[in-house]
């Protein structure tokens, strides 16, 4: 069984409070041997780093402020994230970007927080863990001129079409695919685009507890997603690419280790 890296798991979510250790154990039994815990606020980023400190070599963390929480961006938040970036298990800045679908924070605040986190990533020489929804033009306009100073990045939970995919690939981004690709209701454009992802740019993730793959059989009793279901994402991605699962798994794991500088 080829080992897998789940590059995006929200393990600080309260739905995991009762069985977090068991969730990590079930993932390992399925060959998902390393998990990157997503930071979406300063507090969640601190929690993610603490979780990763307790499981070195298994858990890693990102540190960032999600666009939903961009209204909370401040000098204090910037200082806190800068300090977190010096901690060993923190392997990326983010989740950061723009979300004009929900607009939980004003768009000006989102753009300000996004630019600031890109600058932080450049200063710390860390890759960026990127979020974009319904904000492609502004997202690209902010990111493109800064890419030359960044240590790479991944378009987390990519859900776009082939045109958007090509623009992200042209920037040098990796592409993170979640269980969205397993959704027969809204994943068609993504499945078509996924066929064009080069193996050396592909990563896979669950975004647990969200985006439970709808193709799982038998269907789980709850809607909570877990890292152990990453193999279902792998199966569907491999089908879209017309490649053996082992080949796709090896590529995605290699890419994850390279971008996030995970020890071999």
C-alpha cells in the first residue's frame, strides 16, 4: 500500500474532539500516514501546531487566516502568525485567499489579509495553502505578481474548470483535489479538468470533516469526513486521469513531500 499524505484536514474542528486519536489511527490503518492540519484562524493555527507538536512526523500544520475570518486580521494577528511560522511543524502559510461566494468578511478586508499573508510566506520562505471561491480574477491579480518571491503553493480544494486549472498551472501552483470530485451533482467540470492535471502537480486531500466523498460504498452512517477516506478521492482522481491508483498515489505523495518539505 503506497503511503498517502492528506494535505488538508481540519482536525481542530470540534467534531473530532471525542475521537481525534482514533481518527488519526484509522487514517494510518488505511495508509494515510501523514496529515497536514489546516489553520483557519490564529487560534486554530495555534491548536494545529500544538496537535502536530504532539505527533511529530505524523501531523504537520499550516498557519493562516481564512478569508471568512479576514475581518479579524490585525497587527497582533500578523505577529502571532509570524511566531507560529518559526515552529517546526508549521509547513505552510494559510489557509489564505479570497472567498466571494460567502462574503463572510468584506472583500477589501479579504484582499488586505491575503496580501499580508503572501508577504509573510515570502518572508518565512514557506509555501502557501490557498483558498479561492468565486474570486478568480482578484485572486490571480494579487497572487501572480507575488509568486516569484514565494516558496511555491497549492490551490487547496480546487473546484474550477480547465481554463482556471491552466492558469494556476502556469503560475506554478500544485492542485489539491478533495471529495468534491466525487460529487455527481456539482463535480462534472472538476472531473473533466482533472484529466489535464500533470502528475507532478497533483495533491489530494479530504478537507475533513467537510466534503465526504459521495461515491463511498457503503455510505457512512454520518456525514463527517475523515482522513481515512482519502483513498476514495485517490480512486476517483486516478479514474479521471486514466492512471493506476499506485502511480497517482506515488506522485501525489512525492509532490506533498517536496512542497511542504516533509522528511522522507
